[in-house]
C-alpha cells in the first residue's frame, strides 16, 4: 500500500472505537469485516476464507469493486452471537455519529460538512449550503454584520514624533532609561556606532560595529586612539597632609612600590598608582589598583587635596575602607537644589520652562504644549549630566570631627578621556588653544562668570601664561613617549567648538628647526617634566567647575553666533566669556617593563568638568583619531604586557566576581551548541576550560613540594632529569594526600590565594628566570644576584609558597595562545626534542578517555533505570575497556558519591563535574598555571600569553631544569592536544 493510501486509511479509521478491529490490508474490500474475538469462537463473525485463498493477493485497499472484476461474498455466516454483534454495530454507529457531528477547529458551520462538499463560495452565498445548515449560517452571518457595524472604541493616539523629540520630553525619557545603567555624556554618539554593553552600572561601548582591530592597533602605534573613561570613579580627600598620609598608609605597603607619600607624586608633578588592600591586611585581601593625584601645595598652607581614581567595581569597598581609616562617619547632606535655573542653562540642561501664559492661553484646547511642573514645590527634572539617577538626598560627602578629613564622592562629576598613541600631544595641540585674556572693560565690570574674576588676579594670569608656553612646547615634541610618565599640566583653554574644522583632518606633529632657546626648553621638558607650579589648575575648585558647567553655551546659541560672523567659517571674535574651560592633562605611561618597544602605548588623559564632554569629543574626533571601546582597552594592556583590571586580579573581590561571570557566560555558550558540535574537553585532558582553579593549584603545589622534601630527608633518591615531577610522581603524591588522613584534611587551615607583588622578591625571581625578549634572545642581567639553589629557594618559598606570580609567555614557534590555556612543565624528552628541532612543534598530549559519556547516555534513555544498571554497566566497562593510565584519574574513585547518575544531575557532555580531580597531575605534563590573556601579538610578531603560575611550581621547575633551557615551558590550548614551547618572562 502506498504512503498516500496508508495516510488516507489512518485518517478514516481515526475515530473508530477500540472494540472494532480490522484485519490486515491484504484483505479485499468485501472482506473488511469487524472481528470481536481472537479466532473462530462462537462470539465472532466467521467470514468465508475459501474464496480468499483462491483469489490473487493485492497490495492495498481500493474503493468500489475489486480490480479483477470479482464481487462480494454472498455466503452468510452459519451463526452469530446477538450480544457481540449488537455491541459492535453500536460502536460503529456511535463512531459514525461522532465523525458527523464533530466540527473542525473553525467555528463556521462548514465544519459539519465533509471536506469534499466544502466550497469557498458558500461563505458568500448561503444557498449553496444544504438546507439543514442554511439557517445556522444565516444567523452567524447576521451576527458578524452587527459586530462590524458597532463603533470601536477609539484608541489613544501616541504623541507625535515632534512632541517626543522635544528637549524636555527627551530629557525625561533619557533619565528614565538610566535608572539601572547610567549613561556617559558620549552615550548617544557611541550608541550609533558601537555595540553597547551594560556593565558595572553603566552602559558602555564595547566594540565598533565596523572592523577596526588592525586600524586601532596602527592608531595606537602611529597616531592616536581615543577612549571615554568617565565611568571611572573619583574620590576626593581633603585635610592636613600628615593626617591624610597616616590614614592612607594603612591601605598600602612600601613593599609593592611607591606609595601615596612618593616625593614627585606628593608635590603634584606626577600621577601615582598603587594597589590598595583592606586596612592592615597586606598581603591578603587586596581591593584593586587605583591611581591618585595630589593638588600642588599652596604657599604657607598644609591643607592638601587628593583625588583617587578607582574602577567602579571597587568603589564601594574602597569608600568604606577610606571612611574607616579616616574616621569619616558623619554624612553631610547636599544642599537643596535651587528651583530656578539660570537662563543660560535652560536650553541645554533643564526642560523648557517658559514664562507663565495667560489663563486664556492655558485653557486653549487642541494644542500640544511642553510638559511643565504643576506645582512649583516639585523637584525639577533630573539632569542628564553627571549622575542623574542619584537621589538628591543621597549623601556624597563625609567628614570627620576628630581629624578634620573630608571625603567627597565625585563620580560622574569629572569627564575623563584617554588618548593613546605617539601623536596624542599633536591631537591635543591642534584641538585646544590656551584661553585668551579679557579686555579691560570686561575686567572692570562685575560678572557672575569665573574667568573675568580670574583675569583680575595678576599672579594667576602670569601662571596661565607659563602654562600656555609649556603647552606650546608640546607641538614640537616628536612622540608622547619622550615625556616622563605621569606628568601633569594644568591649563585653561577656549571652547574647542570655536575652532572646529569643516572636514576631518589628521593632526600631525609640527617639528621644525626651532630656535636654540625653544630647543633647550623642549629638552628640559622631556628630561624633568612640567614644573611644579604649572601643575595647578582651577579644575580642583568645585565652585569653578559648577560655574563652567552651568554657563556653557548651548549648541543652538553657538550656531546662531557662527552664522552672524562676517566671513563664514572664521572664528568668533571676541571669544564669548562662557567659553573658557579649566582642564588637566595627565601623561599616561606606555610599556614600562621589558627590553623591547619601550614606551609603546603612551598617551594623555584629559580631565574636564561635567557637561563639556561632547564639546571636546567631537573636535577630537575631527582630528582623525580612532575610537576604542572596552575590548581595545584589554588589547592595549595585552600589548603593553600589563595586567588589566578586573580580568587579571584573581585575588581581588572584583576579579573573583568577574571570573564567575565569565565562567557562566562561557558555559552557557558551550551548552547552547548541539552536543555533536561541542568540544569534548574530557578527551582533551582539560579539567577547567572556562575557569582557573587558582586555590587548588597553589594547594597542590605546596603539597607536592612538602612531600618531595620529606622524601629527600628520608633518603629517597629522585632522578634529576630536568623535570620537576613526572605526572606519575605528582599523581602518587596527591593520591596519598587525598586519603582520609586527619593530618591533612582536618588540621590544614583554609587559605586564600594571593598574587606576589613584592618588588624585591619579583626582581629576584625575574633574575632567576633569565629574562629574554619575545624572540628568545638573552638579556644581560645586573650583577650581585644570588644563584638559584636549594638554600636560596627555601626561605623564598617560606614567605611566598602559596602565591601566584604574573608572567609573560612568548611562543618560540607558530601558534596562537587562547584564554585559559594551560602552562605546563616540559619533560627531559621534550627538551631534547627542542634541541634537535629549535623551530619545530612541541609534543602531543595522548587522547584521554571520557568516563561520563556512557552514563549521560543511560540517563537520557531511562533516568529511572540508570541507577539500577549503573553497577552492572560499570563492571562491564571495567572488563571491556582498557584501564586508565596513571596520569588519568578514575572518576569512580576521584569523585566518590558524586559519580552516580542520581547524585550528579549536572553532568554535561564534554565537561568534568565538580569536584575536580588533581589539576597538576591530570595530564602527561605537570600543570603550572593558566593564561588569562592570549593572542597573536602584533607588537611582538609572535604569539604571546599573559597569565599566572604557581611560585612554588615555577621555582621547582627552574631549579631542576638545565641552565641552557631554564625558563622554557609548554603551552597548550584547552581545545588542542598540541603543546607549544614558550619562554617565560617575569618583567618588573
């Protein structure tokens, strides 16, 4: 029987009762007799089977007469059972009535007709229907006419686009959309050109919508890249210098480098950076890195002002620690906001508030007006500038009654832009011009603006002229990296919108054959930086910042003034008094570690008062800069070989939280793929492809070293074959430690992983690694370094045994390191292979066996019977399959009760379930650490990786390696079985 006929027959027999059964389809149409028994019993109907045997067999059922001209059987059964016959006929009748009366999914009357009698014209002409259905169809038709004739309720029309685009309405809408994630001042510009992400309470640009990876790198290497870092939080501290330093000394340590009390930073000439810890907890419990800037000293005053810039993820923890150490627990409520706004601010900041109209005008109907407050006592609409989502009653200032220190939260009060590249100073010099002086008539008249008052002070104007001369010298510098790192320059500039070019131009350095005096000044600037008195700026004063923000000229008014100039395109003369802006220029250092590409990635940070973000952003864009987002910030740190926060701070709360979010994101992406398209990380020998178990790594290496020391004391000889431990030895040690021994499992106190930041220890460890360039070339080290041996290693490990160290790995051959790649120890055979083939590829990891694959399949087939067949299947698997290798842990023993299907419902195909077995001895090569950043480095021309390794494991590896191969490690990506040779570099 064909497929179409089978479907037709199944459709016809769909509504037959269960008591009616038919014979197979090989019977004829006349013999399709219902059978109600299982044979020739007295209760069934016995058909004549003699004619069936003589007739030729057919392949299917057809309507009407038979194909061979035969007729139906005329013989009657000899006897029937009345009860059974009646029941069968009753079932057939009920099935027939059910099929006739049942309608389809449609509510029309046509459902009562067979499909072959339905016509589309019946919906328009009911006379085409049978007589028994015409009345019902007419009633339904009249009902539909009545429903259509009723007037529907008019829906409220939405506001027109013109009304929605009014400034006041836009401002309210924008602030409504910022309730959860605050916008930067350049948000709308970025939203049109970038992929936006919601992070850390802000809506930030992640990457452009166009391809720009290599152009952005060329901009950082040859010209300029621009980024908006206004989401960084600024905390201001004011008080006596000695009291501030005494309080801040509890959060830092001198062992990590220069502190808040560094001489150049304390004078205000340099910007400093430190890693902040919880009070008195060094080296444990770090919070994260911060940068700080002191205001230059005022003559005859010990009162100082300090700005601390921190990442938004550590702001709350840092603010709490500062309040604790400074004893600032008394909150100062902000003053009430004035109800009346200056006239200059109305078109730019607040919703439009026009003079009151007459009562007749207010009662006019049919006109759309701008939204106004019904009651004057209601607070005005929130500003889009600054942190517009913050409640007006939220305290942002705390003071101490004991030492007089005042802490203020200046988040979103200062705009911060970062320019990266050798021509950043040229872009700034082309975009901005030093502020022009006021005329005598303006100085003599009283003014509410800050600049005329500033011009009346002769000493301030002399300082402004000196700052302008220093800024003029920047045009003659060839590269930004020539200046000392952290240099600060204060300045007041004119509104950059006044000199905005009509088309985009590329700012280039203006290096001319200058006079001897300027050349000498330029050389002095490159050697010693900006003089201390030129680091002062009016941006430090809150009153000046508020005055500049409130009196900014709107775009509409500025464009109207430009149309009134005599020569189109020329500059406005005289410059409006509202167009003077105080700024701060802070030099950002480039690559400071290593011996190659020194000062790569240097640039300037531009600090502005809030409200002036777009006024400076667009002129900077018109100077030919590239725009970068969060992704390019990560690549910038990777090319510099610097740690990026919070990605590369696994011991900080923000770093731990970031790794948890990253693991959840990568795991979700992995699970969204079909199982057949996923990478089986179990077979690749990768225990943690989406995270890095740092704590387990440090504890296992500490255990390996302790067991190895006990073995040496007991006289057990070990082979010095250039390898720290073979995988078998490490596995034996960890298996012995994993046994239920009270000495190890009970008495061992819980410890937290830390990152080694002691400068002295890092220099010593770096000299032992014999630092090299990215191409593997040796660099001459300074004298006086103690050699690496057991005597020098023991005290070092006693102080930093459970710590991690930040390293840079450069591949010696082809390859591209990936995220969470494993850093491993090479064996003696691997080093011999490297001697034979210096540019060849590394060894291969043998394929592992997936112990959980069969269990996942059994649970998918029958979850109820999975537990029953678990023991039997495990026995058969153990007999049929090969036993696991020494370096491959057995899931039955390593996981214990969690290995059963019922106790581990979170089994995922291709991933090891928790808890993980030994991370160091799982593969054929012992694991030292993992990679947190990895890619092909365009600056080095080879694959480079940045990550952490165990201090104990690294020292043990260096001690047992030959001198010629000291610092040679292996690198393997999570989804690969191929090891690559790499050189480790610890740069300080």
